[in-house]
C-alpha cells in the first residue's frame, strides 16, 4: 500500500495519499457525518442554567440503527434508567465531538499528495478513522472469522469492496498511531 501517515518536521504528521484514496475518505467521512446527524439533531432541548455549553438531549434510549448503537452505546447495560440519564447528559456532546473530528478530516484533506497535520488535527483524524472503522465493521458484521474468510473471497465477490475499505482504514489508523507514538 502506498501512503499512510509518518512523522514530519516540527512535530507535525504527514499523510501521503492519492487522489482516489482521498476521494474514498471524503465519501466515507461524508456518510459518517450524515449518519451522526446535525449538531443538536439528537434532541437537544435545554442548556443548564449558568453553564450554556452543557447541553441535554431529549433522547434517552439507544439508537435502533446498529451502527449508531455502536457509536453511541449504552453506558450501563444492566441499568436502563442510569443508561438513559447518562445518555441525556452526554449524547449531544459526543455527537458534536464526533462530527467535529470528521469535519476536521474534510477540512485538512487536500487534493494533493501530502497533508500536514498538527497534533490536534492528528488526534481528530485518529478519532474519525476509529469511528469509520466501527461504522463499517458493524455494517459488514466483521468478526475475527470474517477477516480470515476475507482472504479466500473470489475477486468478484460483492463484499470485497467493503472489506478492502475496512482493511485500508485499519492500515491508515495503524500508521497514524505509529506516527503519533
């Protein structure tokens, strides 16, 4: 595989990426943003008096979509009441954070062969790549067995594109972790 992340001068991180791969990242990040929803879309209803940045969500139940349930899991599986209350206080902020990380990826991804990131941008990329892998892995129902079976798929198997994207995102995430390490 060509590209990936590496360390650059001045404490920056460099991503070498081709235009086709950049287009795939843009497409997947765009889909992730659509899935997460607009800021406040989670049912934001009120702000805590004296603390305008603390937003509550009207939503107190786990999402029905398996991908959203993976991205926004219940905090307390054994206690639905505590989980609902936790979700009320955290889901809006978590959605906003995931959306901001994804938007950072789009904002920093150029058509060029090299993208330079500062430490904060690199952390946003790391979070967004993790979210992409969680979403895609959930949609594809990836397990340890699936990953082994992947190697035996026929080239014409329609699942190949999704698994190849998942595998490539794994490579990107690993190269970013190594560059940050």
